[in-house]
């Protein structure tokens, strides 16, 4: 097997330098740094952005009222953020990015199955976010939308290439920018409208409640494949409880604030909001200069969010390539090539897409979430109840090792977990045959997650294999 890295690492330089030198390889204890508060600011600031506003607004645009939409969004937030934060705890304990750990369930080569889908989804989400950010940047710089998209893509390449430390720095700044922007927007809404009248009009509808819950929970679950990418540099002995709470509070609070603004804005604007979401939000600025500030806030928020997607897709692609090359890292040139390629594809999709295509493509991406739910269930069940957090880290890069090339039991469980969801999926891309049981609403993720988790637990109990009594770290760990 090839060495764990393409070149020797200077631990002090790697730990303190701005440019990240690690990729999917293990982070030694000597390079660990940071505090759990950085997890809060990253996910809080990253979710205070326009896409979350629009997603929350959908619960009203599609027929829900304000009160029960907010409650449904909050319930989904709690469920989805809880699952996401459980994944985040793995980062400090294992010192690894998220998706490489699925080799324990799928095999070193078998992990390519969910990884390809992860790459597709995050490139797609990057493309949809780049359209919006490019338009905002175009307004700021007085350039064409296409030039704005290209300029935004260059920014994402730079940030994603520099990596972990800069991304967390942006998260801190985004938290401040987001809080100030949202205080202003809420103030404008409350000052100029009778919000009390909206809150007094509440009528419970199970279908609308489930819709709101699915919107927010799906939003959170979409982060699961890369959440521990941003916690893996924390010291190994950092409190698991504090890590969980920091990620949970940051992502749940940031998203709920954004979605609450979207719900209120959509309810007040009525038909004027749908199809003109960004224009309406920016229109809350009372002056031309304030509108420019709001465009800047939108663009800056999308930098953080889109960088997360670009960096996550880069890590997933690296995991695929390194798995077949039997290595645990790539060269600096390979890192830049992967990132530029992924961002270039996202920008190309953004520039070539018509609005109708983007809508259909987004529905397709949301459909892909059905393929991540069983992965999440298997990964968490394996980590917390089967392996008890004990992983043979060197074996993750060795197809002849403990985890083998292909884990057919894991792949089979995963396939069944996907199939069990299909009858209960309901969106513009696909509608299952049993969605009528829940008034046409999509609760497939609940069914898929619980079923797959229990199924994977039973499969492992039926196979008598010796369990690791402690995590095996690389020699430099």
C-alpha cells in the first residue's frame, strides 16, 4: 500500500499555516487545533443565507399558515440537526472526513456507491447557489450575471483550496454579517407590517405540518455527508457532548432564523414573493445604499455555503480516487485540479441553465436525499452501537485489510434502505405509490432512516465477527 501521504508533513506548519496540506488523510494529534465554538459559528453563519429563507418560505407558498409552518419547521430542525450533530462527533474522535468512514460499512471500493451520489448532489447545490450569488455579485460590481458567476466561482476556488482554517474564519465573519442583516430585515418586517394578524390566523393541517417538517429536516440531512470534515481538526479529547451541542445549536438556530424570515416574508408578500424572492428581500432596504448592503450580505452568505459544498465534493471525489489508488491522500496539484474541476462544472451548469431547468434539477437533487438517509442510518448505527466508535484507520485505505474491497452485506442493506423509501417519496421529480397515506407528503426519510438503522443492527448481530476493542491509529497518530 502507498504511503498515507504524498509527501512528509511538517506538523507545525500544517497546524498553523493558512493553506491546508491535508485532504482525506488522518489528522495527527500534533496538528489538532481550535475549539468547539468554531463549530457553532460555522453552521450558524453558514445557514443565515438566502437559500434557507426561500426554503422556509415554501411552507407558506405551498399552502401552510404561519404558526404551524414555524412549528413544523422547528420540529424538523430538531430531528435533522440531531442526526447531523451525531455525525459531527466522529470528526474529533477519528480525525477523518465524513465519507471515508463509510468504508467500514461498504468496503474500500464499495464506498464509491454513496460517494458518487454525494458528488453529484453537492456540485448541483453549488450550481444553484452560484446562480443566486453571481446575480448578487453582478449587482454589486455592475457586471453581467455571467461575469458575476465566473467571479464568484474564482472566489470559491480560492477559499476551498486554502481549506479548513479559512472556511472556519469565514464562518465567524458570516455569523456577524448574518446577525446584523437579519436584525435589520426582521426590524423592517415588524415595523411596516401587522405580524400579529398573521400569527392570529392559524389552522392546523397535517399535510402542511408534515411538509414544513420535511423541508427543514431534509435541509439538515443534506449536510450529513460532510459535517465531520469541519470538526476533524479538533483535539481528540474534546468533549463529545460539547461538539454535539455546538453543531446542533449552530445549524438549528441559524436555519430556523432564516426559515422564519422566509415564512413571514412569504405570508406578508403573498403572490408577490413567489418568483421574486431575492427582489422582495432586497426591497426591504429603504434606500439604494441599503439594497447594496443586502446584496453584499446575500453574496457573502452564499460564499460560505457554496464553499462548504465545493470542499465537500472535493473530499468525496478524493475519497473515490484514493480508494482505488490505495492511498490516503493526494498531491497539492491534485487537490487544486479536483477543486477547479468541481467548481468549473458548477459554474457551467449555472451559466447554461434556464430557470425552469434549475427548478427541475433542484427537485432531482432533493430526490437524491433518499440515497443519503440509509447511509446516515448505517453510519451512525455502526459507530454508536456496533463498532462503539472503534475503527481501524490504516485499514480504511487497504482493500486487503479488515474492511475488504466490497462489503456485500452493507451494500445490500443500503439498497434495501433506498427501496423502502421509494413508495413514500413525493416531490416534483418522483412520486411514490403510497404517498396518499400521508396526504401526499414526503416522510420517506423517517421510514428509511429507522428501517435501515434497525436492519443494519440485525445484520451485524447475525454475523459473528470479532470487534475492535479500541481504535487503531496510524503510526503518526
